[in-house]
């Protein structure tokens, strides 16, 4: 158990709010939808799209219960918009949106990024989703992790898209010098390990 | 467009609070400056800068920025960011300008 896990374990919470954070298109909503589905909720939490900033508001799934031999945990899962330092409406045009729709989407995306940043104060723990199929040196990951650390919020780093041949979870591990969980939110690989880690950081 | 590089010493930023630092950075970015900060920004300042930048993106002239803290960071060990020695921030609008850790 990591130092952060032990710190969090002291509180022995049975209701925990977990934020899903990361850069755009890392697979946060795909992960949220998988957790939602595996918790028995019939509805997906959000729409998954190759267009960046599809998620532009924080969406919460309450009463997702996971358990092991030590007990149960009542989770609130919060899917957050991707955090970015720039929003370029022309990127949306490249995905077929009109200029007017692209600018409107960009405006909504800027508000979404602010909401994601502000959500950092409302979490008991966080899953930082990193796209393992891309070089993980994006400064956003460090900004998010640094802010979570400063708030003493336990962190789980999920190296997503491990089903892709170009994925390199070891590079993610090497970069963050920490235990990471290789997952594929798309096909479900690594989800049991992720749930185990959630229970662990929650003191179960 | 002419691109300028400004080296910002710790002496310049020492007396600035987070809001003043964000205002300073964004005003410089809007005049096509690349900023190299001695001492770097801490994660909270980076988050504040993101928030402020998002409120100022106008979808015409200012679209945000690119940022890099080149010092390798370690997740193990709280407050390890004290090892960071500089932060590079560039206007996003320079499409052919890339800042990267290689």
C-alpha cells in the first residue's frame, strides 16, 4: 500500500467521491461508462466521440457500489471534461463541424475546462487517465497530479488504451515513477485491478 | 509574426500573487512572447493559469498556450516540484512552434 493509500485509509470512508481526470481524449468517459455499466446502471454517463471536448460538463454517477471481502464502498463517480491549456475551434472544423458550431463548441469547452479544474476541490480520490498509446509527457498530467498531491487527494494512475498495439504502459509507469494500472476502458481489461485499487485507497 | 523570448527572473515574480502572475503571463502571451520562468510555476499556479486563460480565449487572437516544465518530475514524494527550475510558456497561436521534452 502506498503512502497516499495509507493516509487515506485512516479515514475509513464507506462513501467516496472519485473524480476521473485527464487530458482530452484519454478515455475518461469510456471509463466512466464502463464503471456505470458494471455497477448495473443502464445508462451511459456520457457520449464517447473522437472529437475532442465531447464532455463539456462534470457528470456524476451516484451509488455505484463495489465490494470485496472487507466490505462495500458506495462510490460517486464524477466524469470531468478534459483539461487543456488551449482550445482551438479549427480543430473541431477538422472533424466536420461548421465554423459557427466549432466556435460554439469551443466556448463550451473553455467553460468545461474551468469546471474540471474547480472539481479538484470536491474529490476524495481521483483516477488520472493517461492515454498509454501516446507519449505521456503532456504537462496537463503533471498539472493535475501536482494539484491532487497538493490537496492530499489519493491518486490512481490508469494507463488506458492498453488494448492498442502502440500502447506502452511501462513508459507511463517509468514517467510517473509510480504504480499504474494498465486498463482498457474499451474492452474491460484491468478493471478488477482498478476496482481493487479504488478499494485500497479508500481504506477498505 | 515576430516572436520574442522573455526570460522572467524570480526577482520579477517574487512579489506577485497567483492572480498577478496569471495576468502578467497572459498579457505577455498576447503580445507574442515566449516566456521562460526562472523558478517555474507550481501546480496550483498552473491550474490558476489554465482557468484564467480559459476565460480569456476569444477564439480569434488568443487560443491559449503551450507549457512545459522540462525538469523530470517524480510522483513519489510530495512536493517534489520544488526541484523544478523553470517553466516555458508559449502562445498557442504559433502552430509551428513546439516545445517538448526530448
